[in-house]
C-alpha cells in the first residue's frame, strides 16, 4: 500500500516537472522567428533545468524509498536484514540509512533477548513440578504447563481458590487425599493485569517438615497441659478435704462441683494424650499381612455395637487378595477409627431422618490396585469443603475433636497409600484406600 503510494507520488512529481517544462518550451518557441538565438538559449536552459529537476526529485524521493523498505521489514519482523547504501548521494542520506540499520540492530538484539527469555521460561514451565495456570484478560484459562495438565481434580482445586486474594496462599486437598499449597498472583501484560495460580503438591519432604513442626508443638502443649492437669487434679483432691467442714447441703453441692471439674480436667488430659499419640506414631514395620483378615477382626469387634444400634455391618464385596506389606498394628488402628466413625455417622443420620443404617466394606481388585472402602449410610459430607476434611480439630460429629481422621491420614501417608474421603453416587459416605497389588 505504501509502495503503491510512493510510486504514484513519484509519477505525479515527474509528470508535473515534465508538464511545466513543456509549457516553458512552448513559450520559448514563440521567440523562434524573432530571436532565434534567444530560443536556442532558452531551450538549452530548459533541458538543463529538466535534467537537474529529475536528479533533485530522485534524491528527494530516495529517503522515502528507504523508509518504505524499513516499514516492509518491520511489518515482516525481519530484523536481521539491513538496508544497503552504495555511498553515492549526500552524507545525510548515508546517516539516515545508518540510523535505520541501527534501529534494526536494536530490534534484532531485543528480539533475541526476548526469545531467549521466552525459551528459558518455556523450559522452566515444562520442568517445574509445580502446576502453573495462567488466565487471560477475561478470566479464562489460557495456559497450562505440563504439571497443570496432568493435575487430577484440577477444577475441584480451582474452585477452592476462587475467593483467594492476590498474593495470598492457602492449603488445599483434593478428593484423593493429596494436599497442595496454592498461591494466587498477577503480572502485567500490555499494561493490564493478568492472573495466575501456582499449585504445589506437598512432597514427602514438605510433609515431614510440617509433621515435625506439629510434633514439636504437640510436645510443648502436651508437657504444659499434662503438668497443669496433674497439678489441678492434686489440688482438686485436696479441696475435697474441706467438704467435712461445710454444712451437709453445702458439702454435697461442693463435692458435686469438684467432681465436675475433675471430670473436665481428666477429659482434657485424655484429649492431649490422644493428640500426642498421633504425633508420636512410629515408622511402619512392613510385614506380609492379609488385609481381609484385619478387616474381619474389626468387623467382629464392632458387630455387637452395631447390632445394639440397629446398624447392619458386613462386606458388600470382597475380592481375593494375597498378603500385602503392611504394619498390621497401624493399619488396624486406622481401620478401627474409620469403622467407628462410619458407625457413629450412620447412627446419627438414622436418628435424625430414620430409615436403615449400614456400614459396609469393599475390597475390590482394580487396574490401579486393590481398593479398600469403608462405606456408611450417613450422608454427612455433602456440605463439608474438601479442604477441611483432614484438618486437625475439625469434625462433623457433635463434640468431635477431629483427631481420628488425622491419625488415619498419618498412617496411610506413612504407608504411601492414596486415599479419598467423599460422598459417592448413592449419597453415602465412602473412605477409599488404594493398596498395591499383591
């Protein structure tokens, strides 16, 4: 378009120059008869003027030609090309060409630098184990690095981070029990802010560091609370000595009050003891063990408590499985907590809404491994955010302390077993554990 305009301008200027000299030639031709010598002189001057005008026009239009060529190179983003100048003409034209080439050199170097940075960023995004999700100006996902593409339950995790402010981070968990640290941030693109999310799965090293912090905190709390509980219990026992010095009616009330405080004091001691037990779980000692035998023992243990509450308990499905490398003692503790929680949830739902209550177990052979599930009819997780399920001190039970699931998670993590706690399609609550193939 610009080249066409320059060619038309050149044609118009040359046409104007030619028309002007033709007019002057016609006027000079009138002197041919009266003054022949003047006619010859005028014609010589006009020819010289025309030649000089043509040269001037060419020199005047030459910078526009270089400008047109520069514009074409910029449009094609061909910053490696250079404009050529044969050295003829004015020094100003050579300087102009040199400035144009210097501009192309700068653009070429900047493009190489940006390309190297982009290449480094691309390789970094491909290699990083953290999931990076970038949004466009409309809030739609525009970039997923390989870790983000391979992320399970990505939409579930994004939903948990919708209300997270810029620059803030939070702990997340997916339905399979994996835990993540999520962070929201922004950067500027062409003067406008764009958002991105960074999701980092907690590795064993980070989980060990977090566990060590919990253990240190629990040890300090346990020491202080146990000392306080022991001293308080001793003081309460001593206070009962003064009961004999009070009137009979007052002494009874006094003893009742002291007894209530003693029970609360003992309850506090038991609570901190259970939490300390979670923090002090030993490393698993793996030995071949038949998991179905472990489950049978637990079913036998809870058969009578379930029968007295009107709850049916048993296998829903049991596939054959050989011995697995397990720490039987730790796995028994975890499964007992799960079955006990399932029994209490089914019983609570039965009291609230009536109907049948059940606790069932499944041992199913799948492609990924063996799936062991504890399923109860108590639908108590429908409104519970997934990020809260394995949080210390969080419980859906009235008066619950949130320690049982924490112990279960620690046992399964130390065995390396994937797990998930979520409502199933039938509206029941299912705790799934994936065991390796025998």
